């Protein structure tokens, strides 16, 4: 893609690491990059991490929903990003089991979501307030899922209701108000699954991190064949661009043979809920600089970890 004088490959969470400094001093950025492309580089640093919900460089409050158990649990990280259970709430979910596919199927979606809005004024049927989720997320959209308006809300202020929803997550009004005081909606992840038993082994995170930096190296050094090898043939970008369209687009950019600086910060890797247990939701802050283009913002990938420890990117935003 593009050209700048310095190639930045260090995640800011690693800048204070003695190992990183030693590697850089002994062999410069090339040696450091080579090491960061290996799972063994990352494996040692994972022993002290709380990986029950994923690998986090940026701390989030976590809300986990088990549809089978009818529960919503709030976990909060401490200064060492160790998660502790703060509260468990009883929750109503959709009338029908399974993942949501179409509008009106009375199913609560399975996936990873954020809150896009806090509604302070809602119909009394939904209680005193509601949190609006990001369903359909970009992975839902490329799979053609429909419907919207999936909220975390309360129960009617007057009258009764059925012990299920049309797809939302409903908790007691007192619990909802307590939850509102306990979280920052803009810094909270909502993980919805049937049983929440999909958590990955440390070796999976090492493999994903190494592959992520291999992908970035190919991107940085304009190795188009290596770069595209990280994308699944079924890849579809958030805006609907197919793999072949994406390939042509990237070939035009890489052909400029420009030097670029790419920096990843605040990498988070979360196993994606559902039946397929080798999918990961990866987010990070990206700083991309070149002679002709500059970008700073959040990037998201949905990828598959293959049995040979390579990754296949299914979609990105």
C-alpha cells in the first residue's frame, strides 16, 4: 500500500517489556518482527493473563448471556485485567432457541456485540430504560441476517409479561438500574451464547497473535501473495466486497510499492460464540501512515484458526 520512513511493528502493550527491548537492541526491528511472528514469542506472556473470556490488551466490562441458563452475568477487570464476577441476573431471552437469522424469528442472536445507545425514554413495556445492542454486527450482515432492535431492557412498569422475549434480553427493573450504574455502555462487550462453553486454550491465542503479526508484516512489506494468503476464499468485507474484488483492490494499492508504517494497539481476541469453536473476533486500534494516506481508528476481523495454526480472515471492518 504506501511509504513512510519508519516501520512500526510494536504493540504499545509490549513497549515496556524487557524482552522486547533486548531483542530490539540486539537485532533491531527486523529481529523483533521475526520473533513476534512466532507463537513461542507470545506463549510465555500468556501465563499470567486471565483468558477465560479472551485475550485483552484493552480492558472491557463484560456481560455474558447464557440462553440455556437464562442468566446475564457482569464481569469487571481489575488493574491486572483479571476478571471477577460482580453480579448474576436472571434474564429472559427469545421464545425460540438457536441463533437469530431473520426478523421476527423470536430468537436472541448468538455473537459478540457492543452497546450503540442508552435509551432513557422507552415504552413502559420495556421498563425504565434500555441498552441498544449492535446487532446485526458486521459478521451478521455478511451472512445475510436480518432484524434489528435487539435491546437489553427491563420488564413492564405495570402489568405482566410472558417469560420470554421476541429476541431481546430482559431483566428485572431493579437489576437493570443497578446494571446501568455499574457499566460504561461505550466500554462494555456483550457476549451471547447458548451455554458459554467455547473458551479457547492459551496456545490458540499465541497462534492468532503470531499470525496477526505475520499478516501485518506482509502488509507492511508489500508482499501481496503472502498478504492475500491470510484471507479465506469466502471472504466478504463488511461492505459486501467479495474476495476477488478485494484482491483486485489490494493489488492496485500494493503495486505502488510504497513504504508504510502500521502500528497495532489494544489488541483484543475473543472466541466467537456458536457451534463453530475455532472462530475469533479480533479488534485493535490501527495507525496507518504513508506518503499518500493516513488512518487512525478501530479495526475488526472475524477469523478462523486452522488446524495448522494459520488463520483465515472471513470478514473485516
